[in-house]
């Protein structure tokens, strides 16, 4: 009976043991300053959490074992005790201290992540506009005048200012190896600074559920050396087709796409991050099984996109 | 409880006159003055709170009865949550700017 | 309005077809069974029209267990789908519907009724009252909850399930991206159930404030009553927000307004803001009563009074206060300025302080006690380490900057299951094993209970522990599949195996209920656990008027004091007085039905028909207004007879179980 | 539940059940404060999102709003008088002031409905913009409350006619009085933060 009573704490202990030995997990393997800062914070918190877990589990095991009912202590009558002000002050004060110890670096890191990462201040950041749509990622390089779909190349060692917005549903832009995530919202622009220390390929994805095609909303980030990046830009400008408004409307339909590359950006005619930008919706293309309700036509923002019936989800 | 059961309902009439005065004061501040918008908002907001308190105490007798204290705490708490909801939403939905 | 019947009844999916057949067969079976046993009258008189808080509690608990089963099946289906990479068991759409209904059902239609059910059964008894303050309103609360639950549950066979997640974030949940009526079910069914919950909250606040027996001061109330009271306060503070949010969602979806849409100036994040203004306190609404149950169980089976009672009370009040001030931590990644994220990081972490106080108070209640490992106590014991894991990961998530890496990953999913399963489900199980004799007059089998316990706790840890690591490795929630290259496969498989073990544990509970109902010893005492609070001072199962003579309270742990000082345990004939009790009423049941019908019509956007049906609701209100039924009096002789029956039995029973 | 009657108290407070009902109604009003608070929060966040539609300055007529306000303020006053008469045991006085209250309330609802119809004719509907959605729903919720209050009070008046002033009818009257004053409180905030503030902004 009592052996079994110990199984629970042991089992619950497992993660802590495992955590300390896991370095391969993406969050614990940062490839850029933002992810590194966050990891520093996570590790700092893990130390305190480990202490809490060890103390509570230890106390728990000790008390349950020592004061368990056995045939020997049948006549033992537990004492009447109401509490202990001293003890209660101690276990109020210690959590307060721990919270303070966690708060200060947390606030520091929150503010730090809003800025160009330390060590890269002298580098001129490049701007990339990220537009998420169902179910793809569109990257526009306003300075270079090119646009890519489902992959983004960045120069390594240069801070990148991602301007995030969405053409429709809300997504969350996350490249765990480089840093934390942020939502992309229609008619709203958020910003995220990410920097890759060295050239390499990283997986990025959407973490905010946005319908049928959500599982496949991944993209790759490739950090290239500055020279390679310039070369790539030149190649794209020479070879890629021009992005037209018609083509762009096609892109915004709820579909899955592979990688695509264009010259020119859609910012020429629409920036979904602006409060008064045009609304692009295709409710007809989102019908699934079951009874369909009435769809409200928006008089002012009719997008004339509902003529064809593309956009079938082809992932399943 | 209300002590004065006979005669003229003095508190009610005072309450009514005061609420009219406060209403027109708010109107005057809003329409006739050219104070900055934030100042106006604070003034008319305070007038509204005073008038609400007036209703609660002079007409609704919030603190009477054996549960007067519970009722006052309850309304204060409800008001607190409402303020948190309004102010919090405005702050957060402006994205903290 | 042409209905396409092919769309109306969801067809073409073998799983759904199977459940449709099962539902029809079960319903036919139930109707036939009741008719055969001639139980219709009994059902109507004893249950459907009852205003007795214990019966209402039992109905809540039964529906809660049923819904837990439904939600559990959803969970198992999800686990089956993710057991292997690129699995083809469910398609994306079906998976989306299932995780949506899993979340909604588990929180609102399983956790809530199980807790409110136990509150209903226990709180009036613990404060020495004959019923709640408004018995008929209590019945109405139940029937509205039940109506909402049924409306929500038919969605997967009629018209289509909601598929935008239990959080139903806009703009996805809006008409622009989900034109199907599934999310109308979400908006309407939750609204109906939510109104019921709000009324429960009001009812229990008044009950606790006004109906305590003589000597039961606030600071002598049992901890479960305290936590139920505070949970009711949070209900009243937060459910109106949800009511508004759901109403606005209904307006957006059915009447074409622009609150949360992306067109017309709507603001999608405003939904998230309102949702979590309610949603975060909701977590405390379910966790606090659970804390109360653990307090009762730990104190009883350690044979000691609760350590640091006062600080326990202050910490729940503190938790309740803070719970309204932390909602933004659910969307740190929205991109709000660092000021917002810092403030809400701090308030969130502060919740760890009162929670820590409670944890140590429980540990020190056991210290110097004599800990008896009954099944109820085992749940309370398992809660402590498991909940600590949930708690510390909660603090990690509360750190705004770190959350940028955890948000929407399986790390988060693991965290809240580590909070809600030990914090709520373990508590409900502990409460059921503990209070079962009070409700039904027999115990649940302890041996089967231990099987239930071990399977469930081991399965639980095996299911959710791997998710922490998956999350840190970048696996996101709500994704119906993952690639083989991701390397997630072994941990996902482990998690699925855990889920099966967990399900076996739940199966053991169901078997235990069945077994005990058939075979358990009925000859039990009113106080089988040697417990401490007033509910054990009266018969098991409790007679409908609760107490022949309302007890007088002289100390905390009132019944313990009565036993120690041998006061008030016996009843003299001359002490018996007539008891006034409320009469049954069919009106709450009618209101549940008419609300369900109105809701159904609204879901299908038949606005005119829904408007006509609201006349039925108004009619119900008018009838209630003119209802002057003042209840009835129980005769002295009847009371004496009832009291003699259970008091004489008690002399012959074995008082101690373990 | 016991029928212990304490005749030293006003009628509506005489039984324990009455006292519980009144406290319960206060708690309900606490919930209503939060409900309206949430609607105000929604309005505050969305009130400048016109989406190219009409703005408050295009729509609001201060004169009509003032009439509505005074109607409601006066009805709150007469409602107070009704309760005052009830406590004096004056049934006819109670009924007179009560009915005047309801007439004033009906006048308010009529004005509001006319106002809404006027807006719709100007092309300002609930579906036009986020600002108008939140405006109509906030005002509509209040208006619906007032209308429900009128219906409910009518039921109570019938009961007073049938049964006279008993602890039960007195309690019902008192509670509806609380409700009525509360709706006036809500209106004060609507008047201030919806009409005045948006006209100035």
C-alpha cells in the first residue's frame, strides 16, 4: 500500500529529471539572441521551480510516510493544532521572494525583446512584412521589392524587423529557434525583431488555430550570409514573375501552396496592417459539412473574389 | 430603515432636484465649455458617479436592512469589476499605447 | 426556408453514424424501460419537478459524469488520431470539431455540473440549512444547464459541431470564416447554461449569507462551504461578462453586426479580451470548490482540524480577487506593449503566493495526523504532487517573455491539464467517494476505487507528461497531425497509451457505481468516516428535510465538537417541530424545455420562429409571478418516524470502513 | 423558509424569505452592474470605429436625449414616492405613483424606439459599423430592461389589486423599485459616456 503511495511523487518527479537532461529540444537550442534571452529566463525559472518541487515533494513524502496509519499507531490521537503564525509567515514570504526573483528578469526580458538585440545595434536592420493568410505565409521585402510564399530568406547576423499582419484569420508567427512568437491580425500591425547568429535553416510555423489547413501552416527561414542573400535577391529580381493584383487575390483564397517567389510586393496596393485597408474575405469558400447559415455581404468591401470556386482544402 | 413614514418625502425631493441639477451641469460642461476632451470626460464622469451614488443611497436605500453591509460590499465589488473591465479593456485593446 | 436534410443530419461519417444509431437506440431503450417499469409518474414527481437541493445535486452529478464520458471519448479520439504521424483516422475538420467539443464539454458541461452538484448536495448540509435560499430557482438553474448541455451535444448529429476551438477566437469563429451553424450552437447553448450558472451563483451567495444555522459564524464555516461561497462570488462577477460576450457573438453571427468581425470596424481581439475576462476566473470557479473538498478530505482522514484555517480563508479571498486581474496572460503574444505584458506577468505570478500557502497548510494538516489511505484520501494525496507540477509550470507560463516560446504549444496543454485534472477531476472523485454515502446511503467500493485510482493517476501522468517535452520541442496544440520527420512520434504514442490507461480508470469508476448500487451494504451509519462537519450529523441518505432540529454550532468542525462533547447527537421527541418545506414545481423543467426549443430555433437562424418561442419563455415568467404556492408543512409524527428509523439502525453498524 | 413575521419592520422586510429575496436581488443587481460594465467596455473600445458610416455628431440630437433623460429621472423619482407611500401603508398612493412611473417609462421606451427608427432611416443600422453595433446593443439592452420592467411591474400591479398589500406583494413592489432605480443609474452612465462624451469627442 505505502510503496504505491510513493509511486505518484516519483512519477511526477520524472519531468524534472528529464528536463535537466534535454538539450536537443528546440526551445533549449537557440540560434539567435532573442531565443537565447528567453532561454536564459526559462533556465532561471527552472532553477526556482526545481527547488519548489524538491521541497514540496520531499516534505510530502516525509509527512505521508511518517504519519501514515498503521496497526501500530491505532491508539494515537492527533493533537489539536490551529496553525502556526510563524510557519505561515515563512511560507508566505518565501513565495513572495521567489516571485520577485522571477519578476525582475521577466520584465527586463519583455522590454529587451522589443528592441534590436544587444550586440547587433550597429547593424542596420532589414524590414520584412509578414502577411499570413489561410493557409500560407506571405513575406514581402519592401526594400528589395520581392515577395515570397512559405519561405523567407534572411541575412545572417543582421537584425530583421518583421512587421506582422494577417489577411484574414488570426495566426501566430513563430520561429522557435530564433525567438518567441507574436500574433498576426488583420487591420493591425505587430512587430518582432529576430536575428540569426549564423547561416542555417529553421522551421517556422503558425501556432494559433485557424481552421482546416492549420496543421500544414509551416514555413522555412533560411539565414544566408550577406553575400548569398544579395545574390539570391538579384536572382529573384531577374527570374521571378511579377506579382499582380489578380494573382495576389488568388493567393489569398483558402489553399495550400508550396514555395512561390515574385518580384514586386502586394504592399503596392494593400497593406492589411492598416486600419482602413480593404477586407478580403471569401466566406463561400469556407463551407464544410452541416447546415450553412446566412452570410452577410459587406457592401463596401466587396472583393469580387467569389467568382471561381477554387480554394478546396487539399490536405486530407 | 426609513424613519419618517409620515408627511412630506423630503429626501426624495432633494434627491430628485439634485439629480436634475447634476444632469444639467454635465450637459453644460459638455456642450457649453471648450475644455479639453479629457477634462470634460473626467468632470462629467465624476458627476455621473455622484448621481449614481445619490440614487443608490437616497432612492434605493442600499445600506438599509440587516444585510446593508453585504449590499454595499456587493455593489462596490460589482462597480470595481466593471471599472476593471472597462479600464482594462481600453488599455489592453489599445495595445498598451 | 428549405432545409437540406442531408446537411441537417450529419451523414457520411461512420463514427457519427454509429453514435447516431447508439443515441436512437439508447433513447428508445430508456423510454421503453421507464414505460415497462411504470416509472413515468415517479420520474416526474420525484426528479423532474423536484426542488430538493440533494436531488438537484444528484442530477447535476449524473449529467456531469455523462458529459465527462462524452468529453472523454472526444479526448480518446484525438489521442487516437495523433498516436502516429500522418495518421488517417480523422480528417482535419472532424478533429477540429472534436477538440472544440472536448474543451467546451469538459469545462462547462462536466467540471461545472460535477462541482455545482456537490455544492448543491453538501453546502446546505454543512451550514445546517434545510435547503438553499431559492429552491425553485435552483431547479431552474439545473434545467437551464441541462438544456444547454443537450443543445450543445446534439450539434454533432444535427447541423454540425462548432469547430473553432473552445475559445472560439474571432475572426475564425465569425461568419466570415465559419459560415456553418456549428458556432451558433456554441453561442446559444453556452448562453443558456451560463444563465443557469449565474443564478446558481446568486443562490449560493444568499444561502451562505442568510441560512447558516445558529452559531455558524463565517469563520466557523467548513472550508468547502467557504470555497463554494467564494466560487459563487466569482461566478456572479464573471459570468455576466461571458453572457455579454456570447450575446455579441450571437449578434455577429446571426444578425450581422460588427463587434469582432474584420470588416465594418470590428475588433477580433476584443472577443479574446472578453472571453478571458470570464475565462480566467472560470478556472478559479472550478478549482476553488475542489480545493475545499481536498481540505475536508485531508482534514477528515488525518484526524486533525485544518492547519491555518484563517490563512486558508484569506488565501482563497486573495485568489478570488487576483483572478479578475490576470486575464491578459492568455494572450501575451498579442503584441501589446511591454507595459501591459509586465503588469499582467506580475499579477499572474502573485497568484502563486496564496496557492503556495494553501499547499503548505494541507501538508501541515497531515503532519502529526494519522493518515488513513481511503480512496478519497488517495485522490487528495495524489493531487498535491501533480498539482505542484501544474503550478510551477503555470508560474513559468506567467513569465511574459518566456510565454512567447510556450504559447499555444503542447507545453501549455500539458500545464492546464496538470492544473485541471488534479485540481478538479481528482477533487470530484475524492468528493464522490467521500460523500457518496450521504447521497445514496451506501459506500462506493473501496477496492474497485483503488483500481480506479491507480489506473487513472498513472494514465493521467503518462498522457500529459510527454506533452511538456513535445511542447518545448515545438509541437503545437490543435494540430490534427504531424510529420514523421518532426521526431514527435514516440512521445505522442506514449501519450496515447496513457490515455487508454486513464480511460480504463474511468471505466472502473463507472463499474464501481454500478457494482455499489447493486451490491454495497445498505446498513451503514450516518458517519462512516468519523468525519468532522455537519453533513455527517444527519442520516445517510439524508432525509428530505435535512435536519429534524437545526443543529447549534459552537466551534469550527462542528460535528467533531458535538461528538467530543456528546452534545446534540440525540433527538428528544419534544424537540420535534413541524417543518416548512417548498413544494415541487414543474415550471423549471418547462423553462428548460422552452429555452432549449428557442435556442435550437435560434441556432438554425429561424429568427421569426425563435421570436415566437420566446413568448413561451415570457409565459413561464408570468406564471411564476402569479405563483403563490407557499410550500407545505411536515407533520411531527412523520419526522419522528423518519428519525427513529435511521437513529436505531446506527446502533448496529460498523462505523468504520477502512 | 420559516414564516416568522417581524411586524416591527416594513412590510417587505417582515419575513426571512423576503429578506433573502431582497438580498438576492441586490446580488443580481451586482451582476447587472458587471453586465452593463462589459457593454460599456465594448462601446469604449469600438466607439471610434465608424467604418465610413455615420458618426455620433451626424446622429445624436441632444434635445431628444434630454427629454429621455428627464423622463427616466422623473420616473425614478415617482418610483421612489411609490415605495414611500407603500411604507406608509397607503395602497392607493402606491398604485398612483407606480402607474405614473410606468407611464413615464413607457414614454421613455417610445422616445427611444422613435430615435432608433430615425437612425435606421438615416442609414445607421446595427450592421453599419462597429460603433453602431455597440451603440445599438448597449442602448437596446437598457431599453429591453426597461420594457421588461414595465411588463413585470404590470404583473405586480395586478397582484396588488387582487391581494392588497401583503408582505409578498410589498416585497415584489420593493424589488421592482430597486430594479427601476438601477435602470436609471445605468441611464446616467449612458447619457454621460455615450451621448455627451461622444458628442464632444
